């Protein structure tokens, strides 16, 4: 059994996949396609040992990007006339949001980790100084 910290992001990936499938194409086919992508994302989260602090914001940003892309095309087209373009726009903006949000989240997380490491190194160095040098 996997450790408990991977279960919430895995469930979020599955739910996000279903929601994303519904956003891209509101039908059973869209939901099934989203479920498959959610399963792939959940497998990647476990296999790559991605932390929830990284996985969940990326998932939310990807869903938001897909939704925005679909809505822009829907607003520009006549009702029920651009189904294929809506799917393509949702996929492209979702992929763009995936990479954009993913890059920002990873860089911010890495920056926070480096800052924490410097604080720990600084505290350790102060603890090793003799009392007359403080």
C-alpha cells in the first residue's frame, strides 16, 4: 500500500481528470477520456513521487486553462457549431497552463526549500560558534 500522502493527490488527479473531460467535452466520451488521463496523472504522481504541494496547484491550473480556452472559443462561435474547435482550444490551453503553472510551482517550491536550507545552515553555524565570538 502506498503511503497516505500520495492518496489525496491521486484522488484529486482522478477527479480532475473526470472534471477536465467534462469541461472539454460534456458527454460520456469526454468523461471517459478525462478518467483515462486522470489515471495516467495519478500513476505519474505515484511513480515520480510528486508532492501534493506541487501536484494539486498544477492540476487546478491545467483545469482552469482548459476551461478558459473552451469558453473563449464557445463565445466566438455560433451555438453548437464549433465542437471540434472547442476541444482543440481546451486541449491546447490546458497543455499550456500545465507547463506554465508547473514551471512556476516547481520554481517557487525549490526557492522555498533553498531558503529553508540556508536558515538551517545559518542556525547550525551559530550553534557551533564559541560564546566569546557571538
